[in-house]
């Protein structure tokens, strides 16, 4: 249909036209530059959002399930949850003794609003958590200093404590280390044996305000009849769904729930968090896409406009070419190529510009708040390809109307044009 | 139609008499055969007859001038002959093919391969060199680059412009530009050369040079159709068709063509 020589001629012409009118081409592609820049910045920010969410939700561990009276995602109203029965030691024992698919079962008992005394200074509002030594095998057991307490220490009700990162940060002062230092928890003396690494992100950092003592030590001081027991279950290499199902089954049995009754406890896991924000996430992405579509519309108008001018300028030339034998399709491709190239140039300018902006932004943001680790200093590769592709596609669409007009010019009319 | 003999010439060329009525003459190849074509335009409620009716045949190696005042329909006829336009009624057979029912793409191909246009205002691409301009029909014919260059160069050589081939049109004189246009018209070996007031934008001396070139081309076997309103130019042709008010007024052999 179209000969190769005609095709390459059209493309070369398109290229020449752009180079021949540098300023005009630049101005025309400005709209595209803005449009693509919005796409890139939006894509980068949304990627950051997703990464932030991932980081936050993974805090509790991708292979962990926490059974609790409360729903940690905040999805259910407090009213409907407050009347639930607490989780009991019997529940804990039943699950621990009967579960087959999980690697570890770790009971947690919480005492919020505890206070610390260290070197004469008092700190309030600390969350005291009693856990078994197996907690060392969960993300809550990743340490930056010292060690976790042992099974023996747990058995012997030893007064040892592992500090959360924020607590450590507050207490460390000029000391080199806090290990083996004495601390008073709610008035009782404890020895610090370990420090947990920073787990919180800037959204969820109260998790670093916890301090951990052996389960038996806790029970020894505060008794078993306390509120605030939750059960951490680590699936390890086992299938999480299997573990979840087994755990739910065992809990229901332990709490004597009839088959028709709903669960009277919550399953807190990474997946639950992800699901809870999914609607918001979709809305944010939706809004982002709407904005970029709008800015593209504006860019497209700029391209169409310039292409109409380009066609008018070259009317006589089109007439000559058609008289000599150029076909409609040849002219069409010439102008579509010109529009496409304009947008390609626009996309490249955007990519360079945004790369610089993102690098600087990332640098500044991290300086300002180092806990923001979810933003990338570079444009992700797939975003580069997508934005370039969209840009050229938009260009071709925007150039369609003028290109069709050009191809339809009759040689006689076109030759008369001055 | 008048048939005329012309044996008395001052020139060594002898004239060939062509019987325009006898289409069945086997020694003559027919190129153009138009039958009762017309062209009308509607402007609102008015109908404008650019061409009311025209019937004629043109054979290979004829040298024809189409003459007429402004409004006579000669430009319209020329556009139809050159396949730049289609007639409203009637038939146009180009080398026995019915061109009047062809679509855009087919007409483009005919213009590219069979018709060589020469315009009054040259109509060269101002941003391209002479060589590139001459290559243009070859590009649309699908000839590859290396071959194109050779053919284009040779054609420029034949019109005497080989030392100017890399110049752009604005670096050439009027006569040189028209030569480039003629080279471009010749490059695909067309069946007819259609020239619209080819000397209209040239001074008389240069105009003469161009008419000599056409004469040479005719003697080499080309078929030349000249459209003009000037008697002196028309006189170079061997057959003159006169139009008036959209009709062919006369179609005669030229008894005293200007000779070089």
C-alpha cells in the first residue's frame, strides 16, 4: 500500500519540520511537557504511597496473625467490640497445644499507661508487653543491641526487659549502651538486655513505644486475670491461609462458639490492613488519573493547534506533492509523525526535568524527616516507558484531525494557496 | 477538422501529417481520448459550467497547444487531462483505461507515472535541492535511494543543469528553475508532458530557451501538451486547439509552426 521510500520520506519530513521551527515546536510541546510531568510526579507519589502502605502494613510481619479482641485496622466500631469477651489464658493454652500448622504461638499481654524511671527521670505512657521468649522470632524481635530474654529467664520470672526503639532513643542520652543498665518499670527494678530496631514508619510509630518483659514475669506481677491478651501466631514457612483457618477453628472451639455464631475476636494481619485502605487507595489513584487526564487534554489542544498551523503553512507543498503522485496516506503519515515526534520530544524533556526535581525533592524530604523512606529518588523504569508511550499516543490522536484535513486537500485547491 | 499539408519549409525537418479523425491508424498510439466531458460547479443555487463539452484525442508524439482566453475552460480542461480533477460527465480514456471512474489513489499513481507537470510558477519545493526536487516523483514511485540519485542526476544533465544540482531553488534563476521543473516532469518517463504557461514567469530570452527545450523533447519522441493564452507560445506547437466559453472552437494543425 505504501512504499518504503514514501514512508521514510514522510518521517524525515516530519523531523525536518520540527527542527526547522525549534521555538514553535518547543512551545507546542510545552503542553505535553506539563501533562507528562504531572503523570510522572503523580506516578512517583502514588508509588511512594503504595510503598509507605506496604512498609506500614508489613510491620507486624507478613507471616504473622494476631488474634485479638480488638480490630487493629479500626474498621469496626469500638462499640461493637468493647463487649466482646477478653481472650483468656485458656484460649492461649488451647491454641498453643493444638495448633499444628503454625511455627510459633506467642501470647502477648498489654499494660498500657505504664511508667519508667531511669537515672532519676520518670516517663509515662509506655506500653508494657509481656511475651514469651519466642517473640524473638517475630519482627518484634529484631534487635539492634543486646539479646532477647531466654526461655529460662521466662520460666524463672526474671526481671529483664527489651526496649522498643523510641524508648531507647529517649533514654540513651550520652550513654554508649543501655545494656545491663537498671530501669524501674512501674516501680519495680528491671535489667535492660536488648533493644528492638526501629519498626515504625512515620504513620505508625507508637509501635516503638513498647517495652517487652517475659510472660511469666508479667503474670507473676500482675496476675493472669488482666485484660489485653492477644495471641501472635507465626506461620513461618507454612501456608498463611492454612494457619489462619486452623487458628480460627481452634479459637472458636476454645470459646465454645456455635457454628451459626460470628467470630467474637478479630484476626489482625497485613492483609487486613491492606484491604482496609484499598478503597482509599483506589480513590487516590482515581483522583490522580483524573488530574493527569485533564492536563493531557490541555496538552492535546496545544498540539492540535500547532498541527493545524503546520498544515496550513505547507498547503502549497502538499499540493505539489500530491500533483506529483503522493497519496492521501502519505500525507496523513507525514503529519501524524510530526505530531508524534513533538510529543516524544515533550516526553523526553519531561523525563529529564522530573528526574532532577524528584532527586532534589527526595533529598530535601529525607533531610527534613529521615523516617520517610518510602519515596524513591528515581523515576521507576516502567513509569518512564508508560509516560513516553502515552505521550506519543496522545500526540497522534491530537494530530489526527489536522492530518486528515491535510490528506484530504485536493491538489488543485492546494496549489492555488499562496 | 482541417487536414493540411505543409511541404514548404525552410528547415530540414519534414512534417508528419496526422489524420486526427482516423483513430484506427495502426502506426499511431493513442494516449488521450476524451468524449463529451463537462465540468460543473454549484455555487449556492447557481450552476457554473467551467467546461460545457469537449471531445478530442491526442496521440503519441503530438505537440499540442490548448489556447483560450481567461474563462474559456482551458485550465479546467488541463486539470482534467492531468488527472488532477475528474469530469462531471463524459469519459476520459488514458491509454485505453477509463480514468474518469478511478479513485484518488489510482489517479495519484497515474499522475506520478504517466504525467509530467510543468507549472507557470515552477512549484518546486523551496527547502530541497534541485536534485531532491527531481527525485520526488521517483520517491513516490517507490524507487530506492541509490537508483533515484542516478536517474535524477542523468535527467538534470539532460536539461543542462548537472553543475547546479545541489542548489536550492532560491539560488537558481527563473530559467534554471523551470529546467529543474522540466527534469522533474521527465524523470519517471511519462506518457505526456503537460505544461501550463511554462514561460509565463520568464523573460522573453529565457522563454525562448525553454521553448527550444520543449522542441528538443518533442523531437526525442515525447508527447507535449501546452496550455497558454499567448499566440506566440502556442505557435511553437504543431496542433492548436482553441477553447471559448467552455467549448472547443477549433482543433487544427498549425500551418506555420515556429521552428528552431
